[in-house]
C-alpha cells in the first residue's frame, strides 16, 4: 500500500488500520495513534488586538542587558522557577536564505542553513519570544545524500535515504553532527560546540534529539570515543535475538530494498551511481517500525533498523523488572536500583545510549527530546533518565508519547519531565478551530491530565504536524490565536513554538520527498515567511508583510507573558461549566474561560474562537475562587495582552461570588489581571 502527497489525511489513516507502518508522506515521521498502537503491539508486547511589533534593536538591547555574563547555573535556576518556552528550529532550514525551492534540489541549488547562521542577533531574536530552551532539531549526524568523503565520511545510499537531505531520525553517527550544518565539515563538532556556547551566552538552554528506537540502516560512527564499539559491532548475527545484540536479525535472508512508487523514487528518479535498488545487509535486520521482513514495505521506516532493548520477539522482557512502587521514588533512587543490578542483566543497547547522553551532556547540551519514546520499554527510561539527572539535575527531558494510557508510567516510572499533549489538547484545539468540536471539550481534556498537567508540553505546530496556515488546519494563522492563548496559558507545562509559526509560515513548498502543508524535514528548502522576517540575517522583519509583523508581535507578547506571569505557574480553575450550567447569554461553544492564579497574581482568561461573531456576556466567578484570591472588594482589571487598564471592574456580589462584563471581537482573547 502506498500513498502519494495528494492523498487526504483521513483516507490515509483509514487505510493504515490493520497495518504496521510509519507513513512516510502523509504523516512524515509520526504515525497515527492507530498505526502507532499496532507498531507497539508488534514490538513491545507483540479578534486579534492591535499590537505593534518590537524592533530588533529594542529587543537586542534588552537581551544584552539582561544576559551579560550569564552562567549556565543561572540559566538552570531560571528554567526551574518559570514556565518554559521551547523554540524548535529545524537547524538546516533556519538560516537558509536561498529562495529557489526546486523539488529535490541539491544543496547547491536550494541552499542550507548553518550553525553559524545562529548569530548573536539571531539568538537574541529567538530570546525575544520569551524562549528559555532552543531545540535544535536534526543535529546528530544522520544519513544524507551528499559527498563528504574528503572528510572521511562514507557516502550514503539513496536507496535507503528519505529525501536528499535525509531524515533527522535516521542517525548515522551519534558522536558527531550533520556535516551539512558546518562551514567547515571537518570542524563540524567544534562549530556546534561554539553554538552551544552562544546559546548559553544569550540566556537559553540547548536541547537536541536522541532517537532511541532506531538508527540509520548504515549506522557507522567515525567519531566514537576510543573503546566505544558501533551499534551491532559485537552482535551474534546467527540468532534473531540475544539480550546484548543491538539489533534483531532475519536470519538466513539478505535485506532487499522496498519497491518504491513513481512519486517517491530515490532522488525523484534522478540518476545516481548508488541508486540500483540494492543495499548490502546480510543478514537483514528488523526495520525501525518493527517490520520483520527482509524486504520491508515502502511505507515502513525502511531507512532505519530497530534497536533491541532486551525485548524478546514474543514480547517478554529480558531485563530486571522495575518495582511498581518506584513510581513514587526519586531519580536518585532509580539510579541506585540500576546500579545494584548485575552488569550482565543490563542490555548492551541501554549502556550505549547512556554513554551517548553523557557524551552530549559533557559538551554542554542541557536536555534531550526523545523520538517515539513509547516504542522503548519504560524500564530503559528509568535507567537512562536517572543517569542523566545524576549528571545534571536540571536537564530538560521531553518525550514523544501518543498513548494517554502510558503517560503516567513514562512520567513516574520513566522519569520523563515532559510529554507531548498531542492526542488530547492539540487534537481538541485543532478540531475547535475547524468547527468540529465545542470549546467545552477543553475542560474535559484538561481534567484528564489534572494530576500531571505540569508534565504535558503544549504546542500547535512542530516538525511532524501540519502548519497552521494551511487549508488542512486553520486556513489563516490568525484563526489559531485563541487556541494559542489557551495552549500557552492553560497549565503549568512548557509551551513549544516551531520556527516560522510566529510569522504564519504555510509549508506550501513541494520540496521532493514528503507532502506540502508540513515544512519538509527530508530535503533542502527555504522557509519563505521565516526568510522574510530573517531579512538576510538582520532579523528585523524588513521583508515581512504587515500581517506577519502583527502576528509575530502577538506571539511575542503572549509567550513572554506565559514565561513571566507567576499565575501561570500556579493553580488552574475551570470556569466553563459554570457558564454553561447557568446558560449565560453569549457564552457558547465558541467561547472558553478559565482562571489561573498564584499568591501574587490572579488572571481571568477568555477566548472567542469564532471567526465571524463577536461575543458579549457576563462572566461569573464562583465564591470559592474569590475566597482563594482573598478578594474583599471590587477590583480593577488590566488586559495584559494589550497592556492596558480597562474601564470595567470585577464586581463582588453579596453572596461572595463575582462577575465581570466581557466583550470580545471575533478571534479575540483577553488575559485579565486582577488589581486588588
């Protein structure tokens, strides 16, 4: 079964039911929840307000003054006392100024961004959005189609590479970085180390990817420390499975390249000396998504091979079980548990990834984002994360997990700091924007994670998801602003912003492998709206449209507020049901209200998701909330999104409740600060 770039997402998901695949074009790297569950079964158990954009000159000065002589310790302290903002950059695309955008274009034709493009000006611009952590996506050296043999790097076979620039999730060498990103590929690691230093100097932390479930089919490290063997170097290839094997094997069969369709021929059908529908691998290894076929399907993750974590082919575990009461124990106690186990009981792959994490921590990396973490047993995460936290207690650990039934295990037993809130909050907000769900669903999904809300990272875009500014999502970037306000303020969790989101990037380019509506992660391409803001490295919006500038200013205000408002690190109180039970006139399925508060700040947050209708109603606050605020009299209100004091007041009623008149334009949100 194969899907081209025009196949509707809904049809793709329906056709994928009952198959064990990771769709390459329709959903890029992330499988649908249905196909993902089957993969796991196979392997693990068989009114925008008027805002004026700040100028870069003003922002630069502020950041310079705030971050002179900043230390990593100070950065870590800041990160642990405020709600984080994570800015994800696709590193090879961020600094690219080339606008050619030829499908399947070479690096010479379409250009590529470099580590050096993250200048102090660029980093101050990122910082101006309230950013506390920069997630540099695509840094570890992954398979790609470019010739770096002069630097001692072997060529990669396009038959097992997706796109020309390659998938960042087919890592080829965990002890070095993508040579495309360096001005001097021979000096690539030092150039990344310099970027780590610049990021820290500008008051932000560094996150990179670790992809635990799979590695590139042609994994080979030329940079590993002495005595660190490659994945698979010591495997017993005569057995399908052995505890200390790094891979699973299809014994007696050689690997065969999958049959590609015309739409996704390697390099789009271009002639290349290595394109021959052959790749030498004997015996064949299991494919990254769990396919046990020597010839995987074209929709399988054929460019990768599955890592063995001591899970036998029948799904049983070949490593020590973590006692259930360890859900209540600290990372230090988890570390002590693993240190007490016999050395031979710990699968070799566990140790390899622990060494990799420690290598990057020593380079100054502050945290990791784990790809498809639920495809790896939770005991491994306890092992790895307890070691990481021993080295850096403030390390930022984010995991891609899509099964809500597993959230608490991966947080409490696996010692993850943060998980994607994709299946519940993101999907709900997207449905509301598209008119397919009521805003009442927000309170429902938030209640489901009330005990772990601070661990659920919120986003509206990332590299796997469709851009907001597409017909398949919101049609217009401004249509998603109410959802962005809710996403950024609903809980104590971090907020993720994907580069270009803040200027309405549409991801409309046909880059080659993959599908428009998502900015390509497989090919060399420019990112037009971001390029206009970047303005050849000035980062002043000199080429941006007025709408792009206005949109970015809104994001800048919102995200800085989300990071600095003490109430957003405090308590949440849902107000939605109260309005619906009382049948408040004007409060309907397009409106959502809630409160966030701390001892020092009280906020009322109301959003109108309607694109066409304004809303007028009296919002009612229960007496229990007013008591928690210790409010004794009427209070003035400030709209923090506009930074303006309002004429209306919060009126205290005789029964101890309170009320405030709300008037919202289409797509408008208000964040009302209570001035006691």
